[in-house]
C-alpha cells in the first residue's frame, strides 16, 4: 500500500527562517520526526474495521500501564509512548507489525501536508479578548469598560439563551492546519521544514498526513458493512 495513505507522528521543534533561490526569506517550522513503527494492523474479521496503528517515541516499561506493555510484548515490538491509528480503505497486506515507515518515501513528490496538533492554551479569557467585543466608556467613573453587558431579556425568557457569546477558555484545542507547504526534509537529521506556523508550542506532538489523500471517510462505512456481511 502507498504509505501516503497513512501518516506520521512528530514533534514540533520551533520556528526559524530559510532563504529560497531568489534570496527571499521564508518563515518555516522545524519538525522532528522520530521512527514510526507499525504496532498493530486492524482487520474487519477481528476489529470490524481496517486501520494501521503507528507507534512513536520509544519509552521505558515503567512509564506504561500493564495492558500496553502486554500488547507490545505480544506483538514483539518496542515500547512506544504514543499510538495513533490511521484508517485505510482496504486491509493492509503488504506491511507487517514491526515494520518502520519509510519517511523519505512518504515525502517523495509531496508538496503539501495536513498537520494536526493541540493549539497553545491561553487560559480563561473575557468577552473582549475571546470574541473581539467592544469596550465601554473609558471616562471617569465608568463601570463597564470591559464588562460583557446585557445577557438577555429579564422577564421573558428570564434566562440566558444557548449560544450566547460569553467569557470562555481559549486555545488548548485539537486544530488541523491544511495545505502546509513542504520546504525540505533532511533524512539524516530527521527534520522537516514546512512553511509558516503549525499548531502547538515547541515540544508539542503533531500528526502529519499527506494533503489530498483520503484513504478512508464516512462513505467507506457502507463498504465495510457490505464486506462484513
């Protein structure tokens, strides 16, 4: 199967800049890609769906729970901290448990990728910061400089209607940045450079998928149901 149907687990290093052939500065994000090993292969007969489970970031046994350690020992693989499944349209028959994904083959002739990560958390913010609301008068004695104001009618309906924009938490959400341009990949250092920012802070865990490749979506559920029947 084409490895571009799967994905890679990586870590955000930080942002820097490079120069293109015309001498123009390109802001880039450096991403460290460790080894990505197949830890399990899901089948319709056993699991009810088809997918490939990838593990990365090797760790120690004492840092994992017993079910995970037992699974790794049963499959005779290394111990990994992160596990992620990538759905496939058909059962993966040309790869085996314990195989390492070829990262150079993944980025060969690949111009753009989708990168998923957890955005930087900004804590609990007020209405002005969270929703770009207007502030009140700044004159002397004003008591509504950054207050939210009216929350709704009093007697009817005597409650705050659903959907009202209120102070809330910002950031710390799973975000996917699409169509991220691939600038370069260094196979020796295992460092990927992509144009522009990506979700998360330095050290954040990322999931990289090839842009334009959808091996599985909700339409394939019918195919899986028919195959199982």
